[in-house]
C-alpha cells in the first residue's frame, strides 16, 4: 500500500483481491486475465502489495512457468518484496533477481554486488535465464 493510500482504499483493494482470487480458483492464468482487466492504478498498487505473492505477479508479466523450485520460492514471498528485488535463481556466481521498479517488471542478473545485465519486456525472464546459463555468449 502506498503511503498516500487511505485505510478505506486498502480495504477496497483487499475486497477486490479476494474476489478475483476466488473467481480464479487457484488458476494463475485466469488470475492473470482478471488482473489485466483492472484499472492501471489499481493493478500497479496490487502488484507490489502483500495481497498477491511474487509468483502471481511473475506469471502476470511473463506468462511462463519456471522450474518448480523457482516457482515455490516465489509463492512464499509477498509481491511487496519485489520492490527491493527477489533472488529467484542462481547459477555459479550469478543470481537472477526479479524486481519491480516504477511499475515495471525487470529481471536482473547480478554478481551479488551489482547488476551485470538487466532485461525487461515479455521475454525478460527467458533472456535473463539465457544470460545466466551462458554469460560469456551474451555480451
């Protein structure tokens, strides 16, 4: 919830989220459809709230299912954790981080200290994974 949101606005967001989660019946594709039909301001607020988990936000933006461990890791984290970044995978010395910045989903490849590559758009996850697995060929 943003600092300028009132408790009434948050209560409305909670009710709306409960409704779309119930209507989606644990189907992430249906949930993504319902999220897509929301007003942009409401959707932006929801995508970094504690009302969804990181997996639901990830699927909405990338429409892909990662391996089970990555999916489970995201299911355990609230969407609010995405504002500071969530490590979702790693290979050797590189980490794959999912972050929401200015209402945009980004996939960062980090060496643990700094981002060495940043990907955006619908293919960001697959591009990030490709870089993570073959960094020497991605430059």
